[in-house]
């Protein structure tokens, strides 16, 4: 039997944690974090999703999203507004400060991505990307067919 540290899923999860922590640390030097960037990424297109729609886009629980939104709203990066047609719906809107923070954090993410890509030859990068997509597609299809939440 393989030692547990050799399991592919465990290696992928460990790599994810290390990569996300490194990116988060770099973003914190700019006054925000990975989660802030993740929220802003889903708002930067100018769309005004409801909180429920945003949670679905981010593949997180709506209650978890509320905690994130409380923080980024306090930081002035987003505002929540009642929908004009249905007052029960709360829309999330990126502010000019949020757009500026998104741009800054996106630059950090792009620099980090270039650093990671530099570790691989072009053919290695292409192969890794195809492999990760195939794993994601397989698990996404399998979990959807089982009725499980994906993300």
C-alpha cells in the first residue's frame, strides 16, 4: 500500500494550501488578502450579482460570503444595495476603491503566476494545465451526478 503522503489528492491539496498561502501573504503586503481578491474578481465585470448569486459563483456557502462581504464593505471595497425590483434581494457592487484594489491584487497575482510558470518548461506547463483540468472535469461531473456541491 502507498504511504499516505504519496496519494495524488493529498499532494494536490498540499500544493494548493502552499500556493494560496504564498499568494495570500503577497496580497497582504498590499493591504488585502486572497479572499478579498476572490470576491473582487467576481465583481470586477460590472455585474451586480445578488449575494446568493455571488456565493454560487464563488462556490461558497452564503453565510460564509456574508462574513467576507462584511469585511470588504467595511474596507470600502464593495457596497450592498437592495434590488430596485425586489427589495428582498441584496445586490453586491464593487466601489471605485474596490476596483483599484482589484487592479493592485491582480498585478500581484499575475506576477506570482509568472513566477510559478517560470518553474516549468512550456510543455510541462501545458501538460500540467491539461491534467489539472481533466481531474477537475472528472470530479465536477461525478459530484454533479451524485448531487453533491462542487467547489
